[in-house]
C-alpha cells in the first residue's frame, strides 16, 4: 500500500511540475508576443515620422524653390517695371502739358 501511495504521489508531483512548466512557457510566449507588438509599434512610428519628416523636407524645398523663383522674376521684371513707370510718367506729363496748352 505504501508503494501505491508513493507511486500516486510521484505521478501527482510530475503532473504538477508539468503544469508549472506549461504555465511558464505560456507566460514566456505572452512576453514574446508583447515584445513583438512593441517592436512593430516602434517600427510603424519610425516609418510614420520618417515619412512626415520627408514630407516636411519636401515642403521646405518647395518653399525655397518658390522664393528663388519670385526673386529671379523680380530681378528680371524690375527693370521693365521701372521703364514702364518712367514711360507712363512721361506720357501723363505730356498729356497734362497738352491739356494746359489747349485750355490756355
């Protein structure tokens, strides 16, 4: 009878130890799954921010190109605008003088 009780006790201990090992394995798999999710999250955030930074960089490049275009256009058009202003001033001065002569 003692041998039978010892055998049952031994089998019970083995089953409990197997259950404990199974729980530890499940806990480790949960930790691994959590680590994997955190890595995926970090990677997705990294990709998001890198794409946002690229978009902002492109915006800054477009702004710089726009400013250089406006400056170049102003440099090319300023002499023409000055010439037009001088011509219109001369035209109005001539018209004003001719109107004065006609009314006198």
